[in-house]
């Protein structure tokens, strides 16, 4: 069963808002066995919406639309659907009463444009929106399902969870879709593909392998579709284990989690603690770690030490080291890592010092030069990286490289 998502609104196309609706809908549809064929964003123009609907019908059985259902003149989705399906508007009494109640609770006057929220194409099934004034509309036309929902995320999510997904499960004999993801670090997708080529070639037709690269990481996702969920899970697990055994030196996690979460889980299981000493990453590594619930069991804290003075007073870096070798050096980053372990009393530390850019480069140390060290109570290991000239990418690459170094050291120490 194939679906297509159409998001409507100029605000998406000009980048004023990010389309989070489609990503969320895609995940939820996948859980019930509906595969999303395509996601399309169109402007608030009738001809663009109609073209998208015509094309979607050729690809999908279920077409889900969000946006353009407000009370203002730029919200034209409902009028466009009325003309598209040749269904004149009618006033839905239940929707009107719900809108009236909504405004009464807010103690606000109800205008004519608000009353028109209750007008719907005569021929659709109205699904009441309990979190707003724009109703959801369900069309069953020529064997295709069309659903138009508000673009406000919490309104759309409620309608999907409580109304749309249950109806789809009732109306269609849906298969199961099973995924298993393996997180790898330290090798590119081409190398990994070569290493596991024979395993990939042996996959049956109902199991697919996808490579999902991201700045020093590659997620390998096995996806299977069929009627027996337990059998699919068991079959996918067999192939996943083969891949893990083949690529074990690069496997960070056998589940779909971020790299820092895999490290947190490993350290928490072994009662280990971590601190950070960041310069060019400006606290980004600490942010990645602390966004996860339960991180306090592992992460003690850290320092963002940009200046020489803070590197000395907070982390114990020697003044002579900074003046002789500079902040971006092996000697300095090692002392930062050791200082974090000693001063914050943790088992391990991450230290980063570099030139994120776009300026600040110098002879022998161009923009993108980054030294990273991992400290432990009895050792410190450091490595030089040379990234590009894009500041944000350099910060993200530094974080990934630092976390990968920490993971590799943990694996060695925990053998």
C-alpha cells in the first residue's frame, strides 16, 4: 500500500518554517505497513495543488495533504478540493457548533470568516478537529483515499493518531514493515558496501539494505516487508548479525540511536563517567550528550574554554605550553584532556581545540585544523584532523571524530 504526502504553503517553500509534518507522518505510516512513495511541497496556488493531486493519483493509493485550511484568503486548499472533486461546499452543523464553542471559550467574537471554517465539500466525510477550528476531510474517490488535514503540527498529529491511522488499518489489509539499523563509524559507505557485498547480494527480494551516511557515520538499515511480523524480525536479525560480524570493527550500535547515545549506554552499563573540555566546538559535544534523558548518570559536565586564560585556570593547561605550541596543538589538547579528568574527577574526557573558520587560519594551521584528545586516568591519546573551511561542518565533524575516538578507546579498554 503506497501513500503520498502533499504539504501546502508558501511558508515551507521560502524556508520560513521547516516541514516536520512529513517526517513524522512518514514514520507513523511506516509503522502500520504503509510505504510513502513521495513527499511534495507546493505553493498556495490552486493550479499547483491540482497538479500535485493529479500526479499523486498515478503513484499512490493514499494521498495525505496538510496545510491551507485556515480562515484567511491564502488558505485555498478546501476551495481547491471542492472544485477538484466537483463537490459544492455545504455547511457542516457539527463543525459549526464546535467552532462556536471554541470562540466562546476564548471569549472572542466569531467573524464571518470563522463561520466559513464549517463549510466543507459535499461528499467528503468530515472528521472533527478537537484541537482547532479547521475540520479534517476524508475523500474516497475512484478507489483512492484523499485526506486533508490542518498544517498545525499538534492538530495534524492528533488527527493522524486518533482518526486517520486507525481508519487506514480498518480499510486496508496492510503488511508488516520491519526495520533493523546498525550504526557504524570510521568508514565510508563505499568501503562498507565492498566489505558486505556478498551478504547484500544474498538478501531475499523482500529484504532491502540501505546506506545512510552522515559525517563520519553510516547507518545500515535492513527493511523487510511481509505478512508475518515475527518471522520477518527473525529473518532480518540473521542478516543483521552477519553484517555486524563482518563490520565489527566499525559497529557502534546495533540499533537506530545517535552515536553519543550508543556511547552513553555503553559507559552507563560499565559505570564509567565522562567530562568535556571544548574550545572550537563551543559546547556542541556537551549539547549532543545532554539532550538524552539519563545522561547525568555518565556525564559530569565540562568546560568551554576559548581563551588561553580559561584553558590555564579551568583546565590546568600550562602557560608555557600555550605560548610555545599554541592553543591548537597536540600538547595543549592533551593537557586539556588530562585537566578535565583530574579536575572534574571523571574516568574519561574529550578535549577539542581547533580553527573552525571561516577565518583564523595561519601557516601550518589552516582553517579546519583540529586536535582532539581522549583522556583517561592512566593515558591520553590525541589525533590531528584537517577538515574543510565551513564553520558549522567543522564543528559537527569535530564532534563526530571525538565521539568516535572515545568509542574506540572504550572498546579497547573494555575488552
